[in-house]
C-alpha cells in the first residue's frame, strides 16, 4: 500500500510518503496500524480525511486493497 501524508500529517509522520505491506485492511485498521508508531501521528490521523485511489473513504469498515494509494489529508483552515 502506498501511503501519502499531507501538511500536518506529513509533519507528524516525519515523511511525505510511506509504503506498507500488510495485505488488505479496513480504513480503521490502517489508521490504527500507522498510529502505533507515534501518539502524535495517531492523533493527527484520527482527524484526517482519507482518500483511496482518489476517492474519499466514508466508512471506517471500507476495505482498502494492498495495492491501493492512500492519502491522508488533515483539515485545512482558510478559504
């Protein structure tokens, strides 16, 4: 799974991208797995929008295929 972090999520992760080999996961399982690294990252990921191959995830139980690209976008201020 190709992971991309944006803005504050990239700051919390210490990188703009990552690769995870974990098989298919639900969105909730992916967030939990990534958040195990660091509590600050876990806190940021909990409020991020998640996109899988460009489409928003609306359900934490949505399965994400291992070959997917997942983007984590934190809330943005301003207009």
